[in-house]
């Protein structure tokens, strides 16, 4: 399918790119293009202009800061990150990067693009003709949600693979505009709104990702129909200090189940107190339904999603205990 008519803008510097975003309301950022181009072809959005940032040198590079943190350019391709020896210290993050689609997609896709990946809906992410048969929705023009009738906000899913792992690692992102830069903890970057699903403003660009050093044990798990092809049914990232069943600090992040990654703070508080023994893990899985909240916009039945979440949680906690 052909792309809709649009102006293609290719700035030579970050400053020029930010100026274009500030001057052109409705412009879309194009990095690897694996998601943006597909959605434009499906007429999910038809921006008047596309600002290509894939060649900007300011968005490239991976280096270690004096404090041991990793400073990653948002324009780095996933394939290049997987090959960089500096990332070997974060095996769970490498697992999450490798979980993104296929090698062919990772050869184009960027880290910033995955973090800003548009949300997906079983109704909206269909062909234009298919959507026309039902009519528009919150995401495509009117105040109606076909996925969850009566919902005041869009409940499209956040299906990106890298956010849970990076949130568990305590990553922060830099957002730049002509007004300056600001740093945002990645766990605060996402919003419970399928349309305005991040705090990034239209004139801002995600430029860097900072991953603090850690010696904690970290795992990442993804459940999907076909590895390397399909979006996840569910993901989880789990982090803990200590060893065995003992942990003084635990972080659990579920992804691909709701409009934003879910940080399970209530469950981790209990696990820190009780440890990672069998009884504590059973109690955590039993209490997950309340901690997870309502599941919406399902590509599969809600009962299956809840059971999948419990299974992922159990597997992640058992994996931590064995590390």
C-alpha cells in the first residue's frame, strides 16, 4: 500500500530537527521506520510531514559514563546494540532487545523507536477498509471505543519489548526540544492512555537512554505465539539484589498487558518481607490479580491473560531465586 502524501524532512543536525518539530505541528518522527511507515500505509495516521532522524550523529553511540552508567543514543539500531560488548553486563536487556521482532526488523529498528512504539488495538490495527466497516474510534476520530465500550480513554496496548527490562534497570531517558532538555525516569514515561501514551510532547525528541550500573540479578521473559514474528502476549522483567531466596530490594514490571507497563510495587513489598520461598511466591501469584488491575483491549481472553501474568511472575521469581 502506498504511503499518504507528506513532506519528507531530513535535518542535518539535532538542533535543526528540533526546530522542525517545533515549527511543524503534526509532524511524525521517523527513525528506523518499522512501525511508523507500516501505520502510515494503513492510514492509522497521515502526518503532513515526517522528520527523519535516523542519520543524526547526536542520537548515536553507546559509551560508559564515569559512574559506570551506560549512555545509549536513542538512534542506535537494536542489531548494533546487541553486538556491543558493553551491553554484556546487562544480559536481561540483551534478551529483551533480541526479543524484538526478527533480525531483519532489528537491523532497522532503533532503541528510541521501540520505547516510543505506538500502542496497538485489536480493532484499530486492521486494514483501512476493515475499520471503515465499523466506523472510527477514539484513536481515529470520534469519542467511542470499540475495544471497551464506554471507556473514556483509548485502551490500546503498549506492546514494546524493551520498556519492562529498562524500567527494572532504573533507566532514565532524555527528552530534548528547542526549549531545552529534561530527564524522565522511564517508569514515569508511560501514561494510561492509548493515544497520549507517553509524556513526550509533540515538539520533543527522545535522544538518550541512561542505564545505571548494577550487580543485581535481572531476568526478562516474553511469551508470544511465534518468536521473531509476533508481538508479545505478555512480558515480565524481574530484578533483585541478594542471592537465593533472600532479597532486600525487588522490582517487577509486566508488559504487553495494558496501555502502559505495570510496576508491581505492592507485590514486591511483600516479597522483600517474606523472601522468595515457595509460600511467598504462591502468595505473590495469588495477589497478582488485584495488583495488576483491569485488563483491557485483549487480543486473547481476560482469563488467559491473568493466568499468563501469574505464570510469568512465577517463572521470573523462580529464575531470580536460582541466580
